[in-house]
């Protein structure tokens, strides 16, 4: 079956919103359901990660999402590509073990660059394990202070590397913030009943979740997102079996959740408008973003091509503007920079969309245009 680019955008928007077609009720009602549907959600910027949940869970506030994280519906760790993601709590261990291997293989070289020995990394894990045992929870600065007290150098990027390494090895994970700081706990204590699938099952699960939340897209995009080898990516798709449908786009083989194909939405996402955070999976889930982002707008969305994504306004699956926020005690001030012409009716629609964002933050919106 051959799909047009407009159909692909419509299907991706349906995947983004966790629904089978533009007229269906949303499938997810909780943080746990959202992150399980998508498999993982990039979250190195916490504020962006929280709003990624808010986009998909209308009516919830940032405080509601944080409460769900305290209930351990999801957690943050480094499951793949050396980047922080939200993942389903009970899946964190197998995801780190499955997809973190290749990144972990480069840890020795990174330690050499930082002037850290392998002995220091092992000692750091022992120290952190002892400090957090029995339900302990420490902020990032408290973790670094504990390490420094034991004579472990945490200067520069060393402290970050040691916390990353301990998490990549499955010792730690990131719990909700203490104040404005990350906090760390022992993964085995935070999640005492993890899922433990066999390797094939794990590959099939992550393949289904990736394509279900982002399809139609390619096996190469799946391998790039997970950090898996091409062989493992191919195996995961095979294990997922009939749960995935194969279609072509401009002659290129792509995959998607078979149930979404059965309920193809109107082309181009039914002209829906969304305001998305900078690190939302709608853009980060792919290497090739040409369907969603015009070539002339890439520099505005990823200035300097440095991996820092601006927040976006998306209409019918295409990015039409970028935005930034400034918080005060009672307001969220939002500055919108159009990338395509937006007439007065378009701007009014954008402002209505930001009302929902302001409600999520429990603040009053102040939308400004250039």
C-alpha cells in the first residue's frame, strides 16, 4: 500500500495524540498510558517533558503530572543514545539493558577524556549505593557532595558522568525534583517489581511502541531512535509481527501500528493546531523530519544544528511557528515567532491553544507577537 505525504502526516498526528482517527476518543488517561504507548519520551529538559504529557492529557496540570511521577507511573533515566527519557517505570531496567549497551561501551573513552579511572567509577557506584540504600533520595548536589566526601573528584563534567554511568549500569534512576534539582534513587528500590522480558520480547515490544507512537516511518529511523544495531532493529520488527503494518511512502518501506492503518484519518491531520515543547517526540522521533519541517525553517527550529530544539506551533502536521516562554509568579509570557504567514484568525487560534498551556502551568497567558 502506498501512502501520500499528507496521509503520513495525518497518521503521525493520530499517533502523536494516541488515537486511532481524528474522531476517536483519546486512548490515554494517565501518564503511565502515555509513556507506555510511546515507549519513551525525551526529557533532558524537565519542563518540556512535562508539557509533552500535558499535550496528550488535556485537563491535567504540571502538578498533576508530577504527582503521577511520584506515584512512579514513569521515571527518567538514560535508556538510549545517552539521553534522558521518560520511560514506564517497570520497563526501565530492561530498556537500559537492551538499548544502553552501545553507549556504555564508550564510557571508558569518555572517562579517559575526563581523567577518571575505572576504579573511580566503580567506587562511585559503591558510595552512591550505600548512601541511597533503604529508600534514600538525594538531590544531584547532595550526590556529588557524598562522592566528594569520599575523595572522588566530581569537578567539571566528572560528577555528571558518574551519575550517568551509575544510571546506565542500572543502579540509579532520576526521581522527581527536589526543589529545582534532579533527585536520584536506587532503581531496584524505586521499582521493586520490574518487567523482565526475554531479549526477543523486549525487541518486539520496543519496536511496536516506537512505530505505534510515530509511524509511518522507517526501520532506519527506529534503529536511530533506539541506538540498536540494524540487525536488532530488523529482529524487533519481525517479532512485533502482524501488530505492525508495512506501507510505502514514495517507494520507501515504512511501518506503523496496524490498527491506525485500519482507521486512516483525514489527510494532513484534520488541520489540527498544537503547541508543542522543544523536545517533543513528534520531531525527535525521526532522523528525517522533512515532512514536518520545511528546509528553510530548520535553522530556526534547531539553531546551530546543536540538538537544542525550539518549542513549536504545529498545524496539520507542519511546523508553522516557534515560541519561547518566560514565567512569573502568576503569568506565562509567550513570544511567538511565525515561520509562515499567520493571519489574524490563525493568531487567534494559536492564542486559544496557549490558553490550555497556561492552564497546565496554572498561570495566566500573555501571548506576544513580533
